[in-house]
């Protein structure tokens, strides 16, 4: 394999020859010993990948390479696989600097800060070798402000085939070596594009979780879908708020006195149960006392005859209000009242007037009940 003698193609038109080792080529618009520098406009794709070298035959704008018989460099899938394998097997990442200062630092004594680093590479049929740099904050700012637009590759090549042998480094520059390569676009704009794309995918997944059917071919939601999505999100937020509130309250209770509730604010359930049982007993006793009092009062004033007491008690136990209503409408029987409240005075029987043995109250009972005094007296004597 025949390699190129040390030749340098610098990004500066007035650069002096710099020897950096046999066979190392850097691609740019000018040439000096040891290197060939080839700068190209770059536009990252949506995933942050940048085109570093084109596929197939390519040459610099000024007609280089002049030392390759075919008059051009050539990069195919097989050669690209070799470049990728060499880079990924190395211990250190490959550097991207500014204006190839890494190559010129020994000569001019100036620092060579990195603009980024790369190791990840991939071959894309039809477009070439792509890299995924990790840019520094300063480099991002330069690109966003338009101060740098091109990415320049440095590589040794075989002068017989024009095939790149390995990658040495890359640099940000403003002197393109190949016409038609993709330009370096604003990193901020590209990041926004990536973010929007990711957000679109995330939005679709969120809508699916909310039960909103989204047509992948449609770029926007319908008004109804927007309303449904917002309503579903609000319902979730309300539910989450309730859960958070309950969790806070539970945590507060647990934190009190080592997790024990404050006895001044809370009563054990067993105590409440006992109180309920006692209250039921007292209520029953009170109801019974009221019933007894109501029945006795009705008997005393003649509204209730003795034979109706059992019926009145059963009714009162089931419906006190119904019994009270009945007794309120009942008319007192004076004779019954007198029987309950007056003690019968026993008088001596008068032979001439047997009815004289009846008291005035007993005679009133006879009149009220329609029983003749004679029958009443006979019944009384029989008793």
C-alpha cells in the first residue's frame, strides 16, 4: 500500500508547511507538507448526527488530491467500517478543535481548546460517514451565533486508491474544502426540532393513556379531543390532590405522639359502641316509663277502661304517637274516674230503703252505665 508523503492542507491560505507524520492527510482549501484538511458544511440530523465525509468519490474545491492517480479520494461502506472500528477501539475519544489548532500548537505555541469530542460514528449509504459529537458550551454558542459553519476532517489516505486509512481529528472552520456538503446548522434550532419531535411522540402516548384516539396522520387535535383531554387531565389532577390531602392528614396523625391519635380529639370506637348501647337501653326505659304514665293517667281520668289496658300498652310500644292521639280524642267516663279516685264508703243497710247502702258515687255509676241501682246493689252484695 502506498501512502502519501507528509502533506498538510491547512484551513488558512497563508499557513506554513507543518510536518505531522507520514501518510496523515488533512483536508482544507490550501496545502502544505504533512497534512490535508477538508472542511465541509454540516447540518445535523434530528438525532444530533453530523456528516463528516461524503460517500463515493470526492475531491477538494481546489482539485486535490493531486497525488492520487484517480484524482479523487474514495470512501465506501467497507472502508468506513474500518475507520469506525479503529476509532471505537481506541482508548481516547477523537477531538474536534478550532481551525486545526491541535496540529499547529507545537508550531505557534497557542493553546488548542476542544470544541467537542466524538467516538460514535455510522455509515449511511448514499451520504457517507456521520459522527455524533459532544459539543462544548462554547462551541455551541459559536455555532448558534454563526461564527463557525463548517466541520473539517483530518485523515491519512492511500495514494494508490485514495481511500482514507483512519481518522485523526476534526475541526470547526470557516474555509470549506468540499463543495456541496451539508452546512453546520444552529445547535439550538436543531435541539428545538428534536425536542418538538420527542414531545409529539410523548403527547401521543399521553393522549392514548387518557383514552383520546389520535390519528397519526393528523397534525392537530380536534376541538372535541382538546376538550376531552383537558377534562381528563383535570380529573386526574383533582384526584391526585385528594390523595395528597389524605396522605398529609394520615402522616400528621401518625406524627402525633409517636403515631397515636390525640385523646383530646378522638374517642376509641369501643367507647362509642358502649355509649350507643347504653343510650338504646335508656331510650327504651324512658319510652316504657312514658307509656306507663300515659296509660295510668288515662285510667285515672276515665279515658281508658281496664279491659283495654293490654291493647293500649301494645299500641304504645309500637307507636306512642298513635296511642296519644287515641287517648286525646277519648271522652272521660266520670264513673270510672270516681272508681279510681274515690274510696267507697260502706254504709249500714236500711231495711226500709235498701238502696241507701249505695253511695252517691255508686249511684252516679249506675246512671252513667244504665245499670239499675237494685241490680248494682245485688251484685255488690254478691261480691
